[in-house]
């Protein structure tokens, strides 16, 4: 009998590919705890998606592959999962050497998923609630932040009436329902008290909901955004590193067109769009089970194909969904076998898969590992090991803001370049996990330099 080695085990398993990431499970580091006691071989395979639909098939294929090794009669593979965390942005250093922390996720939270829509009335909050419950059913730890400060509804949808308490550090403790930890403005005000706040007050509340709430350990924090593309959405994308966003639409052309605007809001700030969910897709007759497309058919899918983003699925119109929301029991829990609940579970699996892919791609994407603001230049050490130096006069004269560049023609408005002696960088602020904003000594501070732009400017400097 030939000796069975760990190298032989890993070589055999390297032929198997993760269904979400498309790479072999050995190079991904998913094979754990290899145990050899010939003729028995055991190991664990740890996937990044708790709702992976290919788990059972992979277990069977892995055990079959291991039995092909000479000297192995029995193979035992245990399938596990561990949700990956989105990469944290790098720390920046201000001119003069002062360290400044990068935007941070709430402590213990691995991934932040924004649920957005271009307009109201498409069922975004209902989608967010049931998506959170469906993700929790996979075994993941899930929170739900109701960021719709003007129309909070998650407290009602989950049947919550108590007010949140505070811990010893004066952080709000989220309430829990159906295994999901929830925080909403609706839990802090009475039904008779309207929320009449200007934009800055609303954005400050959202920041408080993220940094001043004791969320604890979470695999996913689902954020129910208000409809549209206003201050709250912009603040969220700039103040925390979002893992990705989900866009909710309905089949009508007008809803789809407005949803596209919501989708494009995330593209300039480098927030991955995980996919499109089409709500109110069709109606299923309770007698003959025939599908009727009340609005139109395939609008959400067509939108996803045109924009090159995944279509996560359609959710049927079901009167029980409305009843479930009014009763405070999301449909995924109230009627687990209903067509709507089944659709939500399938969508949750695809969202978890998209999060795993986004984290993998973000970890391999080029981004700053270290940024140092020196007296006359900004020095960046990129995560691929390369370094670049950007003189401040060069950066100032390539400011990308609408004051300096015509947004229609792309041509630079200022024809007279500023001299280096006229200004210096006073402050360098992080913008989300995709850019920096520089405040100059001449008072100019509206330019946002994305990491992509900085790489392009690096190449431009090499050519000049």
C-alpha cells in the first residue's frame, strides 16, 4: 500500500472549483484540517457562502476524488462555511505625518449591504426585511439598519414596539426579531411624531446608527436606504466602506428608468452593485397556478442585461406579503413555503454569492496600502508593491471637480496653471473606500481623487 500524503490530497482537491468564485478550492484556502489515517482520509471544506446551492454536490465530488488516491478506501468530507469580510480601507497620513484612520465598518460587522431604489412604492423595505430574514435562515448573523429616516417601517414589519436601551458605553442596543438585529428611527419616535429634519440632521443620524449602535458580531448588515439619490445615500457611500448595493425595481418602464439612476449613483463611488431585484414581477393564480404579468414581463432582467449587472430574481405579487408586513411577521417566516418566500431564499443565496465574489475581487483589486502626505508631495504605496509620488502642484492642476473640468466636454476650465508656491495641501480626507479629497491652501476643496484616477495620473506623469 502506497503512503498517502497531504500533498496528494490537496492535488486531488485542486480539481474542484468553488461555485461562487470560480477558482479551485485549494488555492482559495478553503481546504482545512486534512487528517490522514490510511486507508481513511478526512478534511473540511469551508465555503464563503452559507447559502451555497452546490454544497452537497461538492461534498460528493470531493469524497469521490479522494477515493481515487491509491491507498484510500474511505473519504470523509465535512462542509462548513465562514462569511468573508470586505477589505478595510488603508490608513492615510496627513501632510506633516499625522495619522488619520480610514472609514471603518461598525465593530464586528463583516459586510454592509445597501438596499436601494430610485423611487418610492416599489417595495424596497419589504425586500430588505425579507432578505435579512432569509440570510439569517442560512445560519449567518444578520442585522438590519433602517436608514429611511423620513419613512421608517422596519419596526412595524417586524412587530417591534419596545424602545432600544443603551449599553455601558451609551451605544444603542438593537432589538431582535426573527433572529435579525434591528435599529430604526421608528423605534425611537412615536407614531404621532413626524420626522421633520433637514439633510444634515438626517445624515448625522445615519452615521449614529452605524457607529453608535452595538451591533455585535454580524456577517451581514442590511441597510434599508430611503428612495432616491439624496444626502443620506451620499453620506453612507462616503462614510463607510459598503460591500455592495442591491437595486430594487418593478417591471414598468418608468420604474426601471428611475432605478437606473439609483444604480448609477453607486458607480462613481466604486460601490459594487450586487444585482437587481424585480419586485411585483407577476401574479400566481391560487387556483390554476398560472402566472400573470400584470405590469409587464422581464423589465428587471432586461435592465440588468443592458447595464451588465446580475439579475438576482423576481418576487411575485402576493397579498400575503402585505398581510405579513402589517402583522409584523415577514413572509419568509410567516409562510415559508409560499412562492414569495421561496423567491426570497433564492435571492438571498445569490446575494451571499455576490458578496463573496465582491470581497474576493476587492481583495485582489489595486488600492493604496499606505498613503503619506509629505511637505511637497503625496506618496502612495499600492497593495501590489508599487510606489508613486504625486507633487501637489501636479495634483492641484489635475483636479477633477466640476469647477475645474467641464462635465459635458471633459475639458479643463482653468487655462492658467497654478504655481507650486501658491498653495499646499492642508488636509487629505478619505472618501469611502474609493477616493481621497484634498483641501488646498487656496481654499479649493471640491475635487475627489478616486484611486482609479490616481493610477491614471501616475501613468500620465511617466509619459510627461
